[in-house]
C-alpha cells in the first residue's frame, strides 16, 4: 500500500472552530453568515501555504462556498487554470 507524502495530502484543511461547525451542521444553514464568519478569520486560508493538495473534508454543507472562495483568493498562483463558473 502506498500513501501520498504529507505535503500532498491535507485532510480537513479549512479551519472549523466550534461556532462554524455548529453553523455547518445546523438544521437551517445560513450561507451568508457562515461566509462572513469563516472568511474573516485571519488564519482561514493559511492551509494554502502548508500543503499542495487540499481536501475540504470537514466542510460539507458549505464546501462549494469555501472551495470557491479559496479559488478566488489564490487563482493568480495558477496561470491558465479556469473554473467553470468563471469561464
């Protein structure tokens, strides 16, 4: 069995403190409030500098939102790459 080296495999990359976890797992998730609280944290996107491949496994309800915001913030680091909703 072979495993990827640590720099290539970062599970649960987006920080989810208790408040965000409750919002994520709540019966009526508020996407706008989640975005404001999650993306305003100064350490929210530190994971980008830590590993090469990010797995957003700890964000389920808001996964597309978090992945989209990550892309918007760092897409200039990947010249030529395109996301479908930005074509």
